[in-house]
């Protein structure tokens, strides 16, 4: 699918965090739009997507002045107090266009030179391993959270056909952990998975977070309902996985392989 790429000069890069991300002072989005186009993405129901003529996933805005702007805003924010950044809340910082644009890498270069108190990197892309050198410089000030919603590739293809394969994401977690970079696997949302999912993750990471639409879409599941994701579950003949207690079966499995204090639910797992 052809992606409509627009180049823009951002007026603001660090945005005040609130609500679900209240543990952070700011959010940071290197791009607007996301070509991974995950079927369940809550951003589909936000103004940034609703007021565009093209469908979510078919366009990306590149913030060409991002690094210079972040350098100024970060210095100003740090002069006022602690700075804890969530990257990213409305896009994937390592979506395919990052291969050539390198906007996210340029932001990490700024932050490695003038570190925030904490940086949370949320992605589903193995491309994050490219920047292991910069992430390593941030030490314990950073955590890379890799979305791994399921261990089943057939399920991944049904819900997120444009996203990277699950095995590649797991390998990325292995590589980052081997470099000593703090990581977690994030099962968000908890999609249908096998009975071996937790055991697989336990061999790779020491920390997991699990979430679902009802806790994590910012509207108690209403945004997700409007998107129509339920139809995918029905087509797969797995309607019981679209429920408020579906995540519990995965959580119970996780607790058999991880210490309780290393299994985080929803907001807990995204906090600094």
C-alpha cells in the first residue's frame, strides 16, 4: 500500500502528559500517523485521525525539525523540574518510514546528550535494535516496551497484517536485553494466544505488562467498539476473547512463569 508522506515543521514536540500517562510529564511523537495501521488502534478514534480525508495507516507526517525543536524544549522543561517522556502515545516511533527518515534516532541523539529523567519507548518494531548504542547511553533512565500481543502469527496477520512478525519482535527483545538495555514485553491488547505464550516470554524478558481494550483504550472500550474490531474475533470464531475477562486467562498463565511483582496490568506497566 502506498503511503502519503507529508513533510512538516512542527510547532511543538513535547506535549503535556495526562490521564492514562499521568506518571509522565510529556509525550513525544516523532511522526503523526502510523503506517502499521493496527486494526484495534485507539488513535483511529482520535481527532488526529478522524479529521483526515485519508484512512488511518495511509498517511504519515514527518516532523523535519524534530531534533532541533526537542533540544530547545527539553532544555526548557528540565530547567523547570523532572522530565519523564513517553515515546510514543499516538504513533510508532519505529514505523517503516523511520528506516530512511531517522527522526526517532535524531531525537535519541538529543536525549542521550541531555537525558530526561526517564524515557519510555513504546514500539512493535525490531528496528529499535538499530539504536541500541544510544539507548545504552541512557542506562536505567530508559525502558523499551515491545508490543507482543500474541505468540500466534495467524492471529497477528488477522489483526495487524502490516506490523512486523512476532518472531522478529522477540528476537529484538533478546538483542536489547543482551546489551543490558531495560526491556519489557507488552501484551497490549491481549489477543488470542497459545498456552505456551507465557513460557516463551519468560525465556526472553523479566518483566511483562498486559492490557486490553476495556482498560487501555482510554474510554472503557467504547473507542474500540466503534472501530469494529469485534468483527475480526467473530470471523476467527473466537468471540470469547473479546471480553472484559479474556486478559485474565493470559495473566494467570504469566503468573505461573513470572514473579507476581514482575507482571503488570494496564497502566501499572506503562508508568516510569
